[in-house]
C-alpha cells in the first residue's frame, strides 16, 4: 500500500533538497534515482534553478523572510515535494525506489525533471520525490486536487500490478482556499470567528438543547435561519452561510450530537480500564473530547482536533477493544489472518466460477471436448482448444451421459458460487476494515497522539500534585484540630 502526500516549496529550495537527498537516510545515495538530472543536491539545485529562472523570470532561491514579507502575495512554487509511503514490511528499499521511479515517470511525463530518494531511516519505507515545476520545454506542472487524485490513482494501479495493497476508501480532508488561509493568518476570517463562537456556544453550561444553542448565537449578534439546514449570518454581513460549510462538526446533526455528548468525556478512571495500545487510544480520545466538547487549551493549529478526528478515534478504540488488540503485532496478526482466509476463499470462488462457466457451456463445449479427447492425434489447433476447455477432465467428462449430469448440476453450482461470493466479500470487508483501523492507528501515533499523550501525562502529574497538596492540607488540619482539642482539655 502506498500513500501519496504532497506539499509545495515556495522558499529555501536548497534546504528541501538537502533533506530529501540526505545520505544518512538513503544508504549513502544508493537509493536515489533521477529523471533528466543528476543525483547530488548541488547538481539538482543548479538544474532546477536554471530551468525555473529561465521560464519564470524570477529568482529561484528566496528566504523565508522574503517569502512571508507580504502574506497577500502568493509566491511561485520552487519545488513540488511528493511523499510516497509504504506499509511497514510490504516492500524492500530497492522495490520501493523502483516503484517511485515508475510512478514519477508516468505521472509527470517524459520531459519532466525530478529526483526520487528512498528513505529507510524509519520503520516505514517511503519515497521523497522533488519535481521541478517546469519541464524541459517550459510546460508547468499544476499541483491541485485533480492532479493529486490522478497521481494517487496511478500509484494504486502500480501497487496492484506489484501485488501490493491499496486503500479502498481513502479518507477525505477539507482544505482551505488561499483567500481563507490569508484571512486566518491575518486574523480577519469571519468563518474562523463564527466557528469559535459556535464552539463556545456548544460548550456553554447553559446550552443543553438546540433551542438553547440558537438563543446563544442570537445573543452574540448572529441571525439564524433553521429549515433543513442551519443558516447563520454574521453581524453586519450581507449573506449567511449554511453551518455544514464551515467544516466537520458544524452541520445541524453534528452540533446537536456535540451538545448531547459534551458531558460524555471519558474520565481518568474510565481509561484506567484499558491496557496496551487501547489505553493509549483511550487517553487520546479523552483529550480530543476535551478539546471538542470543553475547549481545552491545546493548540488546534498543532493538534488536528476536529469532529471527524474525534469520531475516527472513537471508532478505533471500539475496534481495538472489541478485537482484544493490545499491541501493534496483534493488529498485523489480525490483518494477516483475514487476508489469508480471504485469499483462500477467493481462490475457491474463482475455481467454482470457472466450473460454473464450463457447466453452462457444456452442451456445446463439452461435446467438442469429447470429440477432441477421443482423437488419437492432436493438431496444434486441437491443442489450443483443449487448453481453452481445460477443466472438463476434472469434472469427469467421459461420455454423453456425463454432459447431462454436469448440466443438471448447474443450479447447485450457482448456489455454491453465491454463498462463496458472500463469504469472500465479508472476509474482504473484515480485512479492509482491520487494515483501515491499523492505518488510522499508525497515522495517529505519528502525528497528534504523541502530543495528546504528553498532555495526559501533564494532567495526571498536576492531579497527583493537587492530591498530595490536599493530603498535606488534610493532615495539617487534622493536627490543628487535635491540638485545639488538647488545649481545651488542659484548661
């Protein structure tokens, strides 16, 4: 399975190339391949620089300060940076590099200028691909949703042809327009402000129903129209916006669910019931619940804390608990078991389907098979026909009576094929679900979960400190009470 991600380098391209071509990450340069360029950082930089400056008429290397000096100006892309990640243990470094090179060649075209570097310094082998935005003829590469979708589809086809798994139902992530990004960076985004007010309304102790929520928003100066959807108009705005367009967690159904569940945050005693990776997932689910339902002070810019992430985290914990998964090896074991069962039933299904097809054509092909098989000598044409009719010998077709027997068995075979099809589909669904949850777990642990786990540790430490202080205060009060009583007795 290969996952394609991309980013754009608008400044300091040399820093990007040095990271991609770091010899400590690619076996001292053994796992580097290029198209129409060399494989060392200086050589690639100079080639990218010459091509870019010739066609764009701009300086190639600009600093971050120059890039961010005017946030309203969108600088040209200096390098398109793609990352192609593979599942742990699924490919060798050499195979990953070859797949990355094949993918880049087909994705970007014959005249494109790129370099592929395979990094092996982590458990997950992955390719870094640096692409010059202009090809040799000056044709520009546009990195957008459409091109990224095509790149991912191409990567899936190449993975399938190499016997690798693919993501059947990739998750969709919303993206900001450039105008909205600039507005949020300046702090002038009315959408971000509206989301913030909605979040505060949902978490407010006085908001327990949808009507309470609508009244809260109206007190804040927002005009609400409720029909099939909620339309919210900001103060002094000409037009309103349907709440679901603000992102995950802001549709009518999501807001109602958030209000209902804001008091359903896992407690510390709840998460102590879990062990292994289930404990880690429960800890992180609690932190996400605190962010979404109670507006905990964790930077949303750092943590991907949206409603969709919370739901995904809850589903992951439920799956891990239900399947008694306590370690990452348990996850891979379940996937391997389901895959082995699926492949076994898939082979059985293909054989049964082949047998059914032969049975349905037995009245014509069966007779021809008998006619050829009874010959003493076979011509090349007969040999070709026998190969096409291969399978009738396993069905014990020796005479005209056997044709009738095979034909009458068709209804039974159809039932068997139908049952096997259902069973195979169920096993595939279970395998894909296990793989999906495993990918979610790896994604969480590589990104937000580490920070959330750290916040949990700090919370536990603070609670323990508070408990010790309360215990010291209780002992102090107890001693003072005893002393006052003792003094009264002496008097």
